[in-house]
């Protein structure tokens, strides 16, 4: 979108002297276009990309094997059993969908808040959202037991005469996640159309030209088209903002609406949303730091972007810490034996190491981000982001497994251990996600070109 | 193309170096009475569409209608299913347990609003349109990079090749080209 002159993020516009700029000086329309488009069009396939692609491809094969075996044998190959019937599938579902949230936050919420620094990271953050939602969507379907009947979840007039049960949060999930996936995909595509037009003009090979041309739909940059385009873009952002908040809220309802100790709590929606954004920004940094280095995009993805992401992580991390604190407080304060036992079980029970590791990864280590010197160290940011991703995965593990394995009746307690097939599916989706990202950065402009042109001071229309 | 039958060329196109020049030229052309024209740029410029006299789009209305249809449709569907077609007693809750219906209603509002907006925007823009006469001008390829164009169409009642050419020269463009059909 376009901002008025006073809100524009100019190259020299820095809040205080040692704040790094949004874009390094010396860029013009041409250099911005070339830097981003040439990474796709003229850069040869390097050894680094190829080996990453092959490793990711290997894990996609692992996923295919694991899913095939799952279809043959059923969910019994996983560690799930009664009482822990949710296991890795739901842990991974919540983790992946949370990662997706940062993409929408960056592309929609920061757009509405006129944070123009988002322009160089929104494109691949949106791609990340899309692929993360694809990974997330696999898990509930695989977990169904009879995944080929997944379409029963949708309300359609069936010959059986039955309909979905709309009072169940699991049905809400279907609506929330499928809407989220669709809106994220169209938002991403709409953002890409003008850039596909750039690629169409820059491509040399006639076939490449044609393919980009098809996706550009004949975009010609007409002022009337831009006007409608901008209007739609801001409206989509406005729709995506409550949508992204609703998605993780609905996911948290899967837990909060149940009566299981440790799940039945009203703090879940805000604390799930904050946790989602927390892990999502961690994934943005895990992707952005290598991409900017490998493709020499340091002048477009500057330290400002990395530091701002770190600050968002710090803020959302504190909200998550507040959530943990209140979970504990309410558990004690409620006077419920089961809630108190749930806490004891988390702290000293069979999964206690996971709980303490989660506190270490999610609350203690990220506090180092307060130190400005560490915030400007890319290697450190990368490691902290990995640490947060692990921590957020552990959080979902602790929520799902500890509560289910020991609920009300000691006679029905159980123990959950993941099998190698659980791990195969999980690492397989990691491979799928990475493979999709590797393909994405090779065939599409990883940074929004037209929005970067808008950041240049020369894009300003000067009054006579 | 209707004009193809009545005019020998599609129009005249002037090339500019920056957004300020483009907006200035568009304003001048509008003041000179030209209406059938369009400005082309590598990124959105609010002032350009304003200068063309194009102030309002119907995209927000389409999004609103789509969202309302999606939301009310989703609510009506849930009401019909849970109260009429397939009443199901779940834990003694009322059949019309409306708070539970809000989540799918909200999601469908967003889905239909968003999709209506996207399809509406492309439809109003007349896209996909793989070819357009402006692409016949070689310089025009740079509109997706770093150049700005103003095209006055031959279909404009005020258009005449010599007079419009003279007018365009007064705008100090980098180049002027005839746009063949």
C-alpha cells in the first residue's frame, strides 16, 4: 500500500542514530528489481542450494514412506493409545499452524500499522505461512484413522443424511484452517501478480516468459488497476487480521472446551496466539538469515528487519511467559485437586524434563535478546530462533501429553512414547516445508519487488 | 476491441522518468480535456489515479456483499442443519445454540469476502488479458521496472494524431510512440 509522505519509511528515516536503516543507500528502481529478480532468473543453481534441496527431498521421501505405511497399517503404528490418543499428530499440527501465523502478521497486521519495513520480508513470510499450513493440515487428516473419508468433515448433502456437529471445536477447526489456507494463498498470489509481470519482462527464455506471463495475467501497471489493487490489498489485510487471530484461538478451543485438567482454561486463546507469533517470527529469522546471506540481500533485508523481529519475539515471549505464570497461578488458586495434581505432574512427573526444557528454551534463553549487542549478531539470532522453535514444540508436547496421560482416575493413567513412525512423519513434514521453501526461492521473487520500489525516496510524487 | 474498427491506431504514448513527471503530465492531459487515457507505473501511485479522475472503486462494495452473503449463508446453513434437517441432542444443549455457530459464520464471512474481492478486482480490471495494445510499444516493457507512461487513446473524442502529438511534446517526455493495435 501507499503511505502519505509523512508516514513514509525513507532510507534515512531512523528513529535514533544507531538504528540500522530499512534499506542500504545506493538502491534505485533498477537495482532493486535486478537484485531480487536475478536471484531467480540468472543465478545458476549453486552447490549449497542443490545439497539443501536434496536433503529436504530425502525427508520428503521419508514422509511418503511413513504416510504409505500409515495408510496400510493404520494409526496403530504411532505411539498413540488410550488415554493419550492425540500424541505427535496434534502437537505437530499446533506447532506448524502457529509458525504460519507470523507470515500473516507481517503481511497483514504490519501493513495496517503502516510498518513499511515489513516490505522486504512479507513475501517469503507469506510463503512460509502457506507451506506451514500445508504441513499442519496433513496431521489432523492423517490422524483421522480413515483419512480417505476426510471430506466427511465438510457440510455437504450426503446420501447418509447426516451432517457435521457444529457445536464441536473440531468442526470449527476445519472452517478456520481451510479459510486460513485459502485466504493466505490468495493474499500471496495477489501480491505476486505485479512481480510476475516484472519477471515476464525480464525473463530471456521464451518458455519462462510465457509461464510468468500466464501467472501475471497480463498485468500492465495501469493506474486504474493499481487503485483497485491497493483497495483490495488493504481490505484483504483487514480481513486477514481477525482471521489470523481467530485461527489459533479456535485451535486453542480444541483444548479449552474440553474438561481435561490443564486444558480447561480461559487464558488459552490469547496465550496460544502470542505463542504462535513467537514461534512464527523465530521461523522467519531461521529462514531470513541464511537467505539474505546466500543471495546477498543484505542491502534489502537489513539488520533493522532482524532486530525488529527479535523485539517482536521478546514481546510475544513475555506474553507467553505470562501465560505460563497464570496457568500455574490458576492451577493453585482453583483449589481443584486435579488442577493441582496437573501442575505437580508437569513439574515432577514422567515428562518433567520436557517442562523444564520448555521453560529454559522459551523463557530464560530468549531474555538474552534484551542485550542490543547480541540482537545485532546474526549467528546468535539464528540460534535463539532455533531454540524458540524447539521450546514452542515442547510447549505443545507438554500441554497435550502430560494432561492426557494422567487425568482424573489413576486406574486409567498411561504413558506415551513416540514411535519411529511418529518421528518419520514429523521430520518428513520438516523436509516438505524446506523443500517447498527451496523451490519457492528459486522460481519466485522472494522479496516483493514493487513494494521495495515504493520504499525508495524517488517514488515520492513531489508537489510543484 | 471496438476502437480497432474506427481508429487506425490505439493511441499515443509518452514515456516519463519518474512519478512526479507522470502525475504532472496526467494532470495536464486531464486539464486539456482528455478523458480516455491511462497512466502506467511500476508501483501504485495514488496521485496518478486521482489525476485521471478515477476516485472510487467498487472493490470494497464487492467485499462487503461477499462477506455478508458468506456469513449469513453459513449461519443459515448451520441453523437449517441443527434445527431442521438433522437435530442432534448434544449434552442437552438447545438446538439453536447460536454461540457455537459464530465461529464458522465468522470464517465464512472472511472467506467469501476475500474471494469475492479477489475475483472482483481481477474482473473489474479486465484481467486476465494476455495481450493489450500497449504491449506493442517496445519501451513499454520498462513499466514493470523503472519507467512511467501516459497513453492517450485514439477513442477519445479530442484525439487527433497531430494535435495530441504536439500536446504530448509540450509535456517534455523521454519519448513519444504511436501505439498500434
